[in-house]
């Protein structure tokens, strides 16, 4: 799948040009973490471009699970579906999903590709890349468990640069 195919899917799903610009910025940043040969660069590119496909339907936390459903209905690879479903912050446990009114499933990034995209998404606000320091400063209001998960994710992915 090429970039133009992913952009066409985003548009068909109802995503705005702002969401598309954000997805491109996340893709560009995510690709900087793919220098290690164990990382599937093509999967990172496709997953990053499609990670917010659910924003064509909703802009709340449900967009990740809705996006996964959209990708599944399009017959996309389950690895792409997982990236889309697991990109929120540093992921959500099944219990956290349930407490937030989402389907109670594990949405914590597991593969390196899922982690790279979640981390890159954390560092892109709109279409602008922010520093890791800016991102970490914004975590102060989050519960400790979520803050620690984001810290660990950042540390793990930053080691791939």
C-alpha cells in the first residue's frame, strides 16, 4: 500500500485535511525511528498514516477502537488494525478502556512498530513536532501509572534513533 492509497482511505473515512496533515507528520517522525533492521519500515509508514482513521467518525478516545473497526472492515492486515487500536498515549489496559466507556480490550502497544507510532503520535501536536521535554512536561496531570507507561515508551523508542 502506498501513501496515496492511505490518504484516499483517510478521506473516504471522513478525515479532515488537518487530520491528514497530522498523520503525515506522525509518519515522518515515526520513520526516523526505523533505522534498526528489526523494524518493519513499511508497516510503520502505513500504520502511522492510518493511525487516526477513526477521527473521521469521532475525535474522542473512541477514535482508536473505531479506527480499528474501519481498518478491519477494509480487510487491512491485523498488524495495521493493532497499530490503530493501540496508539493512544502509551496505550490503555482493558480495565482502563472499560473505565473510559470503551470496549474492554488490551490496547497497550506490544510490537516495536506499535510503540514507535504511539511515541511519534505523542510528539506531534496538530502537524507540529514537539520536543520530548515538552511532551513529558504535559504529563503532570495524568495518573502516575499512565505517566510511567509514557516515560517507559519514550525511553524504549528513543533508543532506536
